[in-house]
C-alpha cells in the first residue's frame, strides 16, 4: 500500500480551524493565523519550503472533506463552486472529496476533484487505485482527518504547530480515547514561528 500522510497546521491549544467557517472566513475566525508559516513573510524559509514540498510534490492522490473544499452546504443545487484555489489548484493529482451529496467530477488544470458519498474507506480505495506507488495525502479538515485516523489508513501525521491560541473552533483529536492513536515522534524541524512535528502512527 502507498504511504498515507496527514498534514495539518494546528494551534498551540489544538485547533486546526477557527470558529464560524464561511466563505469570508474559510479557515474560521482567526484560522488564517495557523498558515502564516507558508503564506506570510517566512514562506521562503528553507525549512518551510521543504515542508510545503513534502505536502504537495509527488502525491499520487489527495483526500479532503467537503468543508475544506468549500462553504456550500446541503445539496449542491446549481452551485458553480469549484474550490478555493482558482483554475489551477496546488494538488496536481486526483482529489477525492468526502460528501453526502453526489456531484459530477470537476476537472481543473492539473487537478480533478471527485466527490465520494460512500465514506472515507471508499475514498481511500479510489485514492489507492489512482496513486499507484505514490503517496496519498489526507488534506483535512478536522472531520476528514479524524475519519481517516479512525479508519486506520494514516501512516504518519505532520503537525505544523503555531504559537497561536484560537480558543475555539475545530480540534483535530476530539473524540479519541486516551492513547489512541498511538504516536511515535519521528522528526522535529524548526522555522520562525512554527515547529514542524512528524509522528508515525504505531499499529
């Protein structure tokens, strides 16, 4: 099976998105602060560039939740929403979006979004078929990440820990029992304003 990586920016108090996500605040109120390490003045720091490259380059497939894909809720109706990323999303591989509402695939430059209504295990099987020998990325948001962890498909978790307190929003590890998942710290990288931690999921 290809290696499956979950990578998320996280606050010091454990949130991966702020409260009240909307089109105006796609990462929730204050959530953009979690991404200053790759969207702010330190984006060109060599460690941050390395981590972004590891997140995106060479991935065979990506899985994300509908909440990450966009703010549209319920049935898609006549929505023409194609994601936050414009005509050329950064993924450059097939992306499988978890949703309760079917939708035809959306093909953009280098990336096609496929909408999966049968759960994370089915999305993962489709991602494996698409990826071949290349790794698979779990891109988020929090609910998608929790489902992937619970399904036992995540091999490693990269957390970009920011010195930010959000106080509310979406926590990555809500709902897990003590000691689950069992993690082993594999790597610590430092850059201005962020600590990049890599954990191996111990089976």
